[in-house]
C-alpha cells in the first residue's frame, strides 16, 4: 500500500534530487560556456610565461626547472623534435596525443586542448587527466625545438577547503533526508490517527484519543473531530434511551391489556369485576393513544417542517378557555386556582401554543398537593408576553430541574409513578417555545411549589 508517508518522503527527496541535478546541469553549462575559455586563456598565459622565462634564461637546467614547477601544482609533458616525451609531476591517465598535434606545436602553433576538449554533460572536461586536455606551446631551449604541454594538477586544486565543502554538502543532504523522514512522520501521524479514529467511530466505539494540543490546522481538525465524536456519542445514547423508553411505555400498557383480557375470558367473574377490568383496559388504551399522539407531535416538531402556522389570537382568552376545560379536575382535587389574564394579542401558532399551556396547567394540577393553589398570570412587556404558571405543589430538587425538559424524564420516580404521564410533555413544550423564538424558565422549591415563566415574542 502506498501510504501518505511514503508518498511524501519520495516526493520531497525526489524534489531535492531533481533540484540537485538541475543545479549541476546549469553550473556545468556555465562552465562550458564561460569558465572553459577563461581557464584555457589563463593556462595559455602561464605556458607562455614559462616559455618566456626559459628562453631568457638559457643557462638554466630545463628538466630541473620543470620538475620544481610541477611541485607547485602543474603536470608537464616535454616533447622533443624526435617525438620523445618526458613527463613532470603527476602522471597523465591517458598519454595519447596525435602526432599531428605534436608536429603543429613543434612548428610554432599554440595547442588549445582545454578549450577544444569535448563537451560532456558533467564537468568531466575539467577533471579529465589526459594529455589531450592540455595547453601546448612551442619552446626553444639551447637551439633545440620542444613542445611544452601543461595542465593544472587537479589534486592540487582540491585542497582541504574543497574537501570540507564536499563534506558540508554531503552532510547537508544526509541530514535533510533524515529530517524529511522524521518531519513527515510528525506531519502524517495525526492524519493516520484521524483515520484510525474514524474507523473506530464506524464501529460505534466513541472512545477516541487524539492529540489536540497541536496549534495548527491538524490540531483544529482533531479538536472538531473529537467534538463531533462526543456529539455522535450523545446522540447515540439519546437514541438508545429513547427507544428503550418508548418500548417500555408501549410494552407495559400492552401487557396490562393482555392480562385483563385474559381475566375477562374467565366466565365466573362478577359484573362488577368485569366493569372494573374493562375500565382498566380503557385507561391503558387511553395511555397508549396519548403516547402515540405525543410521539407524532414530537416527530413533526423535530422534522422542523413548516409546522408552525402563525396567526393572530388572544393568549389571555386562550388560557381562560383551557382553565374552563380543566375546571372539573381542579374542583375534584380541591385546588384553588386564581388568574390575572388580560387580553393580549400575539401572532403565533394557536394550536401549538395551546399545547404549551395545556402541559403546564396539567402538570400544575398533577404535581400539586390536595387543597393546593395555582396562580396563572399574563403580562405584556415590550415586544414579548410573559405567562407565569405558579403552583404550591410537590416542587422539584435542583438536580431534577436540569432534566425536566429531557424526553421521557420524570422526576423522583416514587412520587411521580403514582401520577399518569410519559415524561414527554415538557420536552414538547420546550421545542414549541424554541420554534417560536421564545424562552422558558423554571424556579422551584422542593416540597413547596414550582413556577414556570414562558416568554413569547408578540409577533
Ligand atoms: N409543576 C410541577 N411541579 C413539580 N414537578 C413537575 C412539575 N411539572 C413537571 N414536573 C416534573 O417534571 C417531569 C416532566 O414533566 P412532563 O410534563 O414532561 O412529563 P409528565 O407530566 O410526567 O408526562 P406528560 O408527558 O404526560 O406531560 C414530571 O414527571 C415531574 O416529575
Ligand atoms: Mg406533563
């Protein structure tokens, strides 16, 4: 498998090599075009100077002179008229030289072997230790004609500094390659970690560990990924809890219905018992029906379709109608209900808003004490209407307050299990208020009472 790591390393080292080769080719062509003629000229001048010196000092021993000159960094070849060659200094690797060239030099021509040396891709012309790669000049010594061929000794040119530079270049390349290997690992690691994390999310394992301390785009990405994983985990938990709650809330009335229908099949029961069982079965069916209605409402609220159909209506009047609807239940429980509900017109969805008041009022009745009180009031403030439902009921603990808007949440099981309910009411209330751009707040004193304040925009 071609991993990102290998690709990155190959591309970076490839880029380094290509730039190295390009630089080499460019500097070589610079050598061929510019430096080679200069080099040739310089060495021709040196050769001519030597010839001039030898010819003006005939008393000097030529071989000894060339020997000592060679020690300063030159290679010489002295050809006499008979074609005999004497070499001074480092030996030439290739000593062949066309006889015609020797002849021409002996006849007085200057031989520009360095300039004419064949052009090649690499700077080999400069390094070629060949007799052809020399400067040849005619030399007269004590009445004898010679051809003097010379070239600088490369070994001499490459002194300690050049070796040092060579090492620096080699080390730089080596260190950069090692750095590329390490650095790439550092860059690619978070990406492989993210890939691993994605795979574990796929398998519903939300426990992913990522390095979020990097201060770059990858750190940001890891951070967002972790947040996403956390959200997914929450959603997954909520989904599981939701399904288990629904299953439970559907299963328990169904098994009650099944149990009582079995009892009804028994021929020996009295009419009184029969009526009692039928009324229990009816109650359970009622429970199932209200549960499905609430679930359907929640589902359509969740889908966020254009479910909110706004129109003007009077909230005060709406709540008063609702109170009339609950009058018998309030009377039955001996609850004292007082209200202050002036006419306030708002633009909202009347049916959804009615569901809000219905839930709040039914809660205030359900979770009240015998002979308790309920106070309802509405007030217009600025662009909003504030509606308050206050009861003197069983109240809520502060730990419960945080959860009452969760789906299926019912506070203090031992107290509320005696009261009918699914725990969906307030979550529906909250969703409807959110859809209207409003707000709901709760204050409660355990065992003393609860106050819900709903704020809705007037339009
Ligand atoms: N006025 C109140 N006083 C005390 N506790 C309350 C009050 N209103 C709500 N609660 C608590 O909050 C919980 C959630 O309320 P919610 O209306 O969502 O569900 P429910 O009344 O149990 O069922 P339903 O879906 O039938 O309304 C209740 O079970 C109850 O414990
Ligand atoms: Mg309720």
